[in-house]
């Protein structure tokens, strides 16, 4: 009959009365009939699927109200799964006829119950033949001794689930068996209700109440739509492969599923069929979405969704960011010391008012200015080939970093992760619900498990993987655990990808004792403690995750934890983005760390990471904090638009800062502080109320340290571990790193920050080499305290809102080979002790070099041209020598002396200084040029170096670096410098 004879709607009404076999036959008539049958998915196929007594809703138990993608496919999957237990036996490839007749042999059906053939289950099992069906009528069946299944058999409960209950202990000693629609309760003599050591058992729509299922390899198990409640559990020992699909585990006293021991070498007949069945499972997610975790998972049970979880590339101006976060323009001038625009020196005020020239409101322009644009770092300031401005010249912050990689992109570049994602050995749990119990899945002693699309909720812990075991977790939801969600211990490994891990009482993932998992593309958020904790020699590769809105650090590394943290977005945390503490290490690269309440990255107490090529931005405190005894290589990072400092360093630490872009931060670009700071003991500094509308960043640093120190529970059950035995030696830890004994700041760009570019108040030596400091609202470099030598060598200090370099009284500072150009105050204002050697100080609006107070100093071989005011001014009782300097006259109207010293000064020697003035009789005199050497800082860049590369790639010619031992003498910690 042609389909077109009747309307489609009428056909659907007629076909709705057909049973399943007849629908299958109609599908085989022709393509039109097949399409017509398939169109019944939401009607007849749905009725057949829900009406099957051997299965439940396809999305039970985690999402029973969500419709499946196809009811027909769900029914087909169920039909294939229920036939697995009958597919054993020898392969009869020689004769298809024999195979046909073997499958069509008659199976007997035996009835057990009151008034039936058998009153007891034991009596029926004594007479059944292979593959017979035993139907148990409603009732409770109790046996006083263990039952043994010696032939393949099918046990089916009649009626609704719960009407047939078995108080038995069964030992399967046959190749295969199937149990359906039964309730298992433990007998008086054993908690184990079913066990098999070599055969295959299939469980469909069964309940276990206070009972235990035990499977030993090479035995196998396939459980579908089963409930394990009231302390029930499944123990799988040495299994090669077992499948548990759509099961409900609740109220467990221990782990709901325990997988122990390596898969045995021997395999039973069912393994190949289970592998094929596992591969037919469609890709599943806990909320019915296969999208990567870059956006919220619809239908998840909890967790706050971040307003900025879909990170887009956009260009944000600093004004827009300040307005969005409630920071007004006055905030940019907020500093820790009383260091504001009102505190100018007398000479600088005079020059700002045009004291040496006729008063004018116009910006003074050098008619005979010396060109200095071709210094060694000038390539960083030139426009790019596409016409855009480079980062250090742009008044706008950089655009945001790219999105995290997708799971497929990560698999394409990681063969090990690809192999783990395809593995099917061990226990395979899919679409199960674990709730309201002590533990979810426990894998130990080289066991293997694969968890896909499950929900873990309201447990003490969701997954524990220990003792060289391997686990694969894909697209699960782990939430509301009272301790950490996932524990990995004792050299455990595996793949944890595309999971939604949120709202847990401790860390989302806890990695320690040599565990080394691959953690990809997860959403780890809304935790009551940290997102990921790595400690006790834990390792791991943590890549392309979204870690946000956790109450403590997004990633916390300590006690020799050494993970790779790469390509993650870590944002909107209520503490630090990444914290490295207590000798923690780690390779931290290419992450986006933004909008965290405390430091973007916090390194303290022997923390020694490699922090490279990260974007650390839009934080409500400092970008990077290096606290007491912090170490680490901090290289090539973009640190911008933070409300505190770009980088905050305690002088007792020993970091290497190489090639970072530190720009557009509201306070200092880089601040180096001494821990012994009595003026700031309480953390109250002028204007701190402007920083984020709360206590200043120093107070936050202190509170953060005290809070973490008092609260962090690093032992999972409260036990005490001797972590000292896990710590590596110092020689091993630093063998792959350039050894330094003085904190090093080299080849960084500190630009457009709200106050001083580089602020130093330190009691330890400091080396500052080859940095570009430009466009900051305050002084370029300010040294307020330096009891040991601070060396400023081959830096470029350019166009800052106040002076170029300021050195306060009693500081020990060496200035050598720097280029100090076009700053709005004095080029150099020096009150301390030290040397000013071979610098180019050109185009500054105040004095070129101002030496004052009781300084003891050498000023030698500098080239100075002020815009106005003196070239070199020696004011007050200065001791030292000023010789072999070359001074160029700046503005022709400048009437100040180029070389000035107070007449009463008898302790300073001036000799062999050259003073060059304009020749007013020659109007066409050529401008002076800095040559032999060219404008400083000098550069010897490798050929082919692109200006887009960050400055740490540059080879800057400089004097031999001086090393000195760091002697930390600060023991009375201030609130400002308390430890995280």
C-alpha cells in the first residue's frame, strides 16, 4: 500500500497500535514507510520505551525529566544491551545454518511462587537448563545458604519493581546469567548478595538495599537502571571490563563503587561484546549538552555562572575599565607613601612654573634638542607594520588573550590524552547518580576506571584514585561534596576533562603524593576553598580549564607540588588567582588570570615557579605578589589594569623578573618593599580608600596570609603527614635555573601606571637592568630606601609624569648607562650615596641631574641637556666629585647655569666638565648629536629580532653584574607584609 493514499496524521494514528515487531517490519518495506515509522518518535516509540518493564526513563536517574534526543534510539540501545548475556558460546563460522538453529532453540520458562511449579528459588535452579528463564512471582524469597548458579539462566521478577525481593547470596559459576526486576537484600550470614569470579552477569532494573555486589576478574558485569541504596556498594576486583549504566547510588557508608587491582590478563567471553557495546554509547553530558565548558552547562544542579565566563576579545580603554570598576581618576595617584604631586622639590616647582624662562603656558620645546629616539630600546616604541601602536606606547590596555583551547584541540596536540580518552579497560560508569553518601568511586592498587556523564552530589568525596591507578573522567558533574571533589594520590594518573566541578567544601581537585593526571577543559568554580590544590610532590598537567569564583586560590601549589598550569582562564576568585607557597613549584604559562580579589599570582615561603607568558589583569589588588622568601622566574607576562601594583615584591624574596609588560596599573608598576616597615604596620596609607573602595592592598595581603594560615586543611581526613620527607633538595630544585643571589629586574616594560613605574623601599640588594620605564603618572624610578646597593643599569626612563629617577637620603644606588629622556620633572634627583656614571639625561623639564642633601656621590661621564634649569646642580653639603661630564644647553631662553654648585660647598670637587652653549651669532648651527657612544641604553640586538618579541629576548650590553648574598634581617612582620 502506498503511503500517500492516506494523510500522514491518519497513518500515525493507525501505526500507534502496532507492537514493536510489526513496527520493525514496516520499516523494511521501503524508504517512505521507514520515514513514516521514524516520525513516530515522540508518540509510539516513546510509549514503547516507557512501557518496557525492564528499563526506566533513558535519562534516569540524574535527569529523568529531560527528553532523550531520540526515543527510538534509546529503545534500540536498551534492546542491544539486554542481549549481551546470550552472546557467549563458540563462534560457528563454518555454517550459518547451524548458528541459525542454535539461536532458535527452545527456552523453557519456569515459574516460582505460591501455587506455581516451584515454591523456592533453590528448587527451580536445581532443574533449569541452559538459558532457561525463571519467573519469580511477587513475594519475598529467602535462602538460608548460598545459592550456586551452575548453568546460564535468566531470573526475572514479575510485576512492578519492588514486588519481588530476594534475601539470598548467589555465587555464579557459569559463563553467563541475567537478573531483571529484582530487589536484593542481604541474608543473615553475608552482606554479599551476588558474586562472580569468571562469568558475566547482566543486571537490569534491579535494586540493592544494604547489599554488596562483588565481581572478580576475569568475571565481568553489566548493570543498567539499578539502584544501590542503604549502604549498598559494588566491588570490582581485577576486572578487565565492566559496564554500569544509568545506576543510582545513595546512602553509602564507604565508596559506592570500589575498583581495585590491575585488570587480569585472562579475559572472559563477554569482554569483546562489552567493548563493542561501550563504543556504541553516544557521547553524553550531565546536562544534555556536548558543548565545551566555555559557557554554562544548562541543567546543572548548582553553581553560580560567571557573568564573564565567555571571554571575548575586546579592546578596553583604561578609562572604561576604571569607570566600570568604580575607580576614578584620583585613584591613579594613590600611593602607599605620602608621595603625591604636591610633594615637589623647590627646584622642580620653580622649573614647573617656568622660573628660568619667560612665563608661558605653552609646553616648552627644545629648539636645539639633541635627538635621542634611537636608543637601544627604541624599537619597542615604534609603530608596528600594521600601523598599530606597540603595547608600551599605547595609552589603552592590550586586548584580552585568546579563548582556552577546546577538548578536541587539546587531544590533537597530546597523544597521551588521546590514548586515555579512547581507553575502555576496567570499570566503565556512565550516566550514574552518586548522592548523599560517604564516597562515590574509589580506585586503588593499579585499578582502572572510566567515568562519563555521571553526577556526584552531596558526598564526602566524589572520586578517590590512589596507588598507581588510572582514571578517565569525561563530562561529569561533581558538586556539593563536603571535602574535596576529586582526590588523586600515590602516583595516580589519568584524564579529567570537560567536567563541571563546583560548590565543594574543600578543593575541587586535590593532587598530591606523586599523582600526575591530565586535567583539561573543566569548569571548576564556586568552591568554598581552592579550585585545584597540588602539594606533596603532586604533579599534573592543568590546561584550558575555567577556574572561577572560588573562595580561596583558583590554583594552590605548595609542599613541592610541581604541576604544569597552562592555557587556563582563572577569574573572579575571592582570593588569589594562583598561590605558590611552602616550596611549591610549577610551570605556569599562557593563562588568563583576571578579576581576582587578591593578587593574580601570589608567591611566598620558598615558592619557586616559572611564571611565563600569562595575562594577569583587571584584579582588585596587585597583579603579582612575591612575598617573604618567594623565588621564581617571572618572564614575558602581561600585567595590566590591576587596582593595586602591577608587581609587588618583598625585598627578602629572590625573584627574576624578565621581559614582562607591566602597564596601566592603578598604583605602582613594580614595588619592592622591606618587610620591616614600621610606618605601614597598620596598613593605613594616604588615599587607600580609593583602592577598590575597601582596605588597601597591603592590608589585604596581611589578612589573606593570616586567614589562609589559620584555615587551610591540607590533610584530607585531619591526619598529620610528615611533608618534610617529600621535599626535594635545593640543588635539585634549582639545577635547571640560572642561579642568582640578588633579586633581578631585567628587560621589563613598566608603562602607563598610575603612580611610580618602579618603587623601591628595600633592605636587600637589587639589580635593575635594561628596563623600559615610560609614560607613568609619577616618577619613573623612585628609591626611597636602599640600605644595600641598588643597581640601575642600562634602563630607559622616558616621558614619565614627574621625574625620571629619584633617590632619597641614605640610599645606596648606582646609576650606570641609563637613558633618561623627556620626563616632566628632574632627570635625576639624588640625595643618597653612590654613583651616577655614563648616563644620558636629555630633554627633562626640571634639572638634568640634581644632587642635594648630605649625599656622597660620584657624577662622572654623563651627557646632560635639560629642557630648562641647570644641567647638573649640586645643592647643600654634598660630598664627592663631579667630573668628565658633557653638558649641553637646552632652550635658548634658559638663563640657568648648566653647572651649578652652592658657593658654601667645600667638599665636592668639580673638574674636567664640558659645557656647550648655543652660538647665537650662527642661526644655522647644526644640532648636537650623541655619538661615540650613541644614545643610551646601548643595545646589541640579534639580527632578525622582531619588535613584537618581548624585551627579555634582547641582548643589552652592560657592565659586569655584581652578585651579593641576600641577608634577610627582617623578622618582625608588618600587616603589609604578612605571609599568604
